[in-house]
């Protein structure tokens, strides 16, 4: 019985690992292929099945005028939009989450939980519902096809995540530490900045990681709200997926886009193993 | 702590969110009562005409909605079962525990559309590795062009992409469970299976509900995967609600009609997710 269980366990883990890794391996080998080794039949092993070359990687940094793809600018655009929107969301979300965790609000039938729910419920909103008014709204104030416009939209996507994680986190930080600070003569803002925040760094990091993930992986709003002036990475890469797809540069650019978030996976795992994520979903 | 300071903490975030959202939401409702399209762009008033058309004369919308329900429920169930199994396996000590934990998290960190482009080459009918390997067995499924199989291709990609999120939530839950019930079960000499059924699973019920609801919310938005993988095709066989609204609104520029669809869709989503949450709470917590 026990042996069977252990066998099944490792079997399942191996199968899933293969499934997880397969597309990455495929992208990695494909990125070194040329036209012939992609279209002449399926090839797998470099040097055996096909002769690897770096063409797929080289075109990524060439300018479009020379037949390249140039993903450098979209890369930095994506990073800038993701980081700015995450930062603003974290700052505003943390302040609101602190208020919701420490103070009681009451306005008619609206209480703390309802306000928290209002924040989180924005995740229920299907992007398509917002996309049409955002499209018309941003074009009316000339922010269509601009980084600022995207950042504004991303704040709506990311702030609910920040509030969701931080409310639970602040609920676990003992109230006594703010009270002691207040007794010691801090005003509420000093108590928050000097005592509560330093004790909430794990929560802030987890919230930040989630904001970065969900900002970085968004395609839909970038796709609808930007055209030529500003391009984000996912839009640029998907645009390669045309009638004659250059599989090699597509694979190379996909790997480049995935790379920075692998670091995020390590950070998330670290905080997960320390037990800092547990409160977030109850 | 009863000063007005609390408002200074709460209001910046709240007002920014409301400020950004209030216009779009009111505008969607108003737009849905207009006949805005590419010939006639403007906010005229045509009453409930769009809604009447939607409820009486547009089977394609309802088909896409049922297709979406099927796809999201199937993927979330698969993600829950697989995610729970994986989380349970790397919860206790196994070799290379942290390596597997990171590895199982990686897919959710990747951009869905970009990985979908890779999946497209992966499932390519003549040049992809899947059919090349399957050709040993003499079968060559049309992964992207068969109306039935294409649905399962979408499901496979979604499961690959989002099982890690389920895994993350459930593993976080498992790691937060109290130790005492497991000690008690160990003293009673319960078998692993019984321990799972009588201790682990009931303790995980509230976390499971949270995780399933969160994933259902996210899964109901599925659209960019479909857009890249099959473009809703073949025909309309993988078209989801969001994608249909997208075609009507931002491809055919029937803004008014698309707005009425998206508003209806939003209301349906809120109602059905509330019901699902209530039902799950009843079933899993046996209240």
C-alpha cells in the first residue's frame, strides 16, 4: 500500500514535470533552428537532427529596418508600465488596507467588509466590459496609445490584488505594536511608517510580486489600448504570429520575456515556504 | 484611534479606484442604450432595443456563454484536482522539495499569450512535436482545426497555465494547517487515505472554496488564450463570451450592442459566482 502510494506519487510528479517543461524545451530548441529545420519536418536534437544557429536570437536586437524584430523598446515599456503601476497600486492599496484593518468605517449599511469586498470585487470585472469605455475614454483625453493611459488602466487591475493581500497581512500584525508606538508619542502616520511598515515587509514583497506577475502577463489591455507609438512586449511577440511565422525568433523572444519572472517564482516560493502566504485566501 | 486619520489612509486608494472606474461603468450602461456603430457613432437613445435583440435574436451569444461555462468549469475542476495532488505531494518532505515547488509555480509566471504562441507551434498539425510523436501510433489529431478537439486543446493550455496558481493557494493553505489533528490521526494509526479523507480534506475545505472561486473568476475571463490559439475557431467552436463581445465591439464596431452584451454578461457573472460560492460553502462545509 505504502509502496504503491510512493510509486504513484513519483510517477505523477515526473509526468507533471515533463508536461511543465515540454513547451520550454521545445521553445529552446526551436529558437536555434532555421527555416529548413522548422519546415522540413519535426527536429529535436541540435547537431544531430539539425545544425543550430543564432539567427533567431540575433534578430531580436536588430532594428526593424534591417529585418530585425527589436524587442528592446517593448521590453523596457513593459517593465516601466508594470513597475510603475505596481508601485502606485502597492502604495495606495497598502494605505487603504491599513485603514480597513485597523479602523472601523460605517456609512449607512456599508461597513469595513463591504469596502474590502468592493476593492477585491474589481477582479470579477471582465476586461472586455471595461475595454470599450476605456478605449473611448482614453481617446477623448488623448491618452490612447500612451504609457500613461496603460498605467491608469493597470492600477485598476492591480490595486485589488494589493488590497486583498495586505488586509489579511495587517490583520495578522498585532495591533499592540501600533498602540505602543502611539503611546510613545508617534502620530498615526509616524506609527504607520516607522513601526507597522517595517514589520510588514514580507507582506509587501508578496503583494508586490503578485502585482508584477499580473501586470507583466497582461495582454488584453495593451492589445486594445496601444497601436504603434507604444508597444508592450506581449503585443509585439504575438504580432510575430502572422501567416509566415518565424518560429525561431518567436521562440527566442518568448524565452526572453519569460526569463525575469522566473526570479519572481523563486521569491514567491521562498515566502510560501516561510508561511507568509497562508492568510491571503481565507 | 478614533481620529479622522483613518480617512487619510483609506481615501486615496478608494477614490483613485472609484475615479477610474465610475466613468467606464456608467458609460457602458449608457452606451448599451444607444445604437453606436461604425456608420452612426454617437450616443443616441434607442431604449432597450439592444437588450431585446440580445435576448430574442442572438443565439451566438448564449452559445458562447455556455461554451465559456463548460470551458471554465472543466478547467477549474482539473486544476483543483491536479493542483491539490501536487500541493499534497510537495507539502511533506520529498527529495528536491523546493526545486519542485519552484518548478510547479513557473507556468503561472509566464505570459499566457506568449506561451500560447509556443503551444500553437507545439500542437501544429504537421510541424509540431505532439503529432510527430503520436504518428508512431498512427494517429494525427487535428488539435487546432477540429471543433471538438480544439476545445480540449484550449483546456490543456489553460490547465498548464493556471494549475500553478491553484497549487500555490492550496500549498499555502496546507502549510498553514495546525499540527494537532495530524498527530491525533497518527496516534490512531490512520492510513494515508483515511488521514486525507477525514483530516486533511475537511481542514482544507474553506481554503478550497476560496481557491476555486478565485480561479473561477479568473477562468471566466478567458479570452487571450483563445484569441491566439484558435481565434475562436474552427467556426465558432471555441468562441467565449468575452471573445464574441470583442468581435462585435472592437472588430465590427457595434459599440452599443457590445456594451449591452458586456453589461448583461457582467450581471450574469456576478449572479452565478454568488450562487456557486453559496453552493460550494454548503457542500464543502456541510453547514
